[in-house]
C-alpha cells in the first residue's frame, strides 16, 4: 500500500490523502519512489475536470528513485535517480520520428491521462524516466518537466529568441514564466517581466535575470520607451484572456507572440488587420521534447550551484492552486 493524493469526483474539495494499492510496473515500465513533485495549473485543471483513470492521482511533474523495473526495461535500473518526461508518446508516429514527442498523435500527459506523481510511488513507461546527473539535486530536477521544459521549448524552439531582442514575459512569477525570464536572458535578450505583484516580486525577478519588472498597467509605457514606440520583438503570454488585448498590442511590427497556456481563459478576439498589417506571428507551444529535457539537465549540471528560487516558485504554485 502507499499514501496518495487522490480524488474520485472532479473538484478541489474532493481531494483526499488515502492509502491505495501500490501500482506494479508492466514489462516496459518502471516504479518510481517519488521524492519531489511540482504543482502546476495543469494539476488544478485536472482536479477540476477529472482525469484518467478515476479515482485519479494527479501530479504531472515529479522526480524520484527507481524502485522496480519491468522485465524488458534497459537503460535505467533500480536505484537510479530520475525525472519524469511527462508526455506519453508512441515513438512511431510522424511527430515522434522527427523528435517531437510533445506532439505525438497517441500522446497525453502523465498525471492527466494516467495516474501521476502526488503519491509515494508512481509507474511510468521506462522511456519517460530520464536519469538525473549526480550534480543536479532531485528537487530542482522536479521543476523541469513542466516549468522549465515548457519555457525552454517556447523561448528557443518556437520563438527563437536572439541576442539584443526586447522580450516581454507576462505572468513572470509563474513556474513557466519565471523560467521564461531566465531563458530569454540566457539568450541575450532585454527582458521585461510583467506581474500584477511587481512591487513585491521585483527583487526576485531581477535575480532571475529580468531587466525591468512592471505591472500590466505600466507595461505599455515601458515598452514604448525601450523601443522608441516600436514595440517588443517577442511577447510571451500564458496568462490568456485577461492579458491578451494588452500583450498582443505590445508586439512590434514583424514581431512574435507566443503562448503555452491560457490560465485565465482561452477565448480571445483577434483583429485580423492588426495581425497582417503588422506582419505579426502568433505561435503556440506545448511542453517540450525529451532531447530538450536532457539538455536542461545538462545545463543545470554545468551551472553547478543551486539557483535559489526554483523550488520556491513551485511551492508558491502549490499554494496558489490549493488556495
Ligand atoms: Zn508519436
């Protein structure tokens, strides 16, 4: 038996901590003893909408130690520290074959279409268990699959941020947002972090690499000032409905707008002439690839020292989601 966070009907009020049967790994699966788990909006939505199977154990972001491996498993072994690449993928569709597991036609998220990591143990396909280098702590590794990977894929693969660009990040205090700030800075961009809590979180966001921290109300004036009225080369906005009108308007001619989520709702109005006449590109992004997750682990490993805020953001996310 194991302890698990579980719900039998959609709704936050139905979450319980209960003893349930410890799952057994199939021939191509591993059993992971969960050490750390991140809480993200995807978990909140899963709890409110329901997951598979029901009753359901949520948790789309976690890391731990392999406790047991299935008969066919090669490459990972009992005792290995691993972080879970949380996209299920078949490895054989046209997207998987070109390394875009995040778009697999037979995919889905671990913790949404399977039981997740808010439990003492979780079973995942062995191909989703990615070894964590010794020099990377498991708590930091646990923040990578949703927060860091989503931001990395969005900033580098989709938006292709280049040195010298002006990048505006809405929702900068979120798990994805705080990583997007760091990665845009890593790419050499000038980074404007936008948060309703700008006053309270300025120092933290500056510490992550933001050049400016403003509230949504202040964003337009600052972007105008920094760009001589031209606008931002890239706007990253996973807040959704609540900020779309402003964030789309901030994009410069020939600029890009990208999102990997719609926290406040997904229905927006787009004025087509304001899109084509400015030659703006609107992009979607979702999760990332296994190769990118491995790249992130190598990056963290090479950085060596712990960045102090990563885990804190995850915990703040937990507070927000359960509030
Ligand atoms: Zn596939």
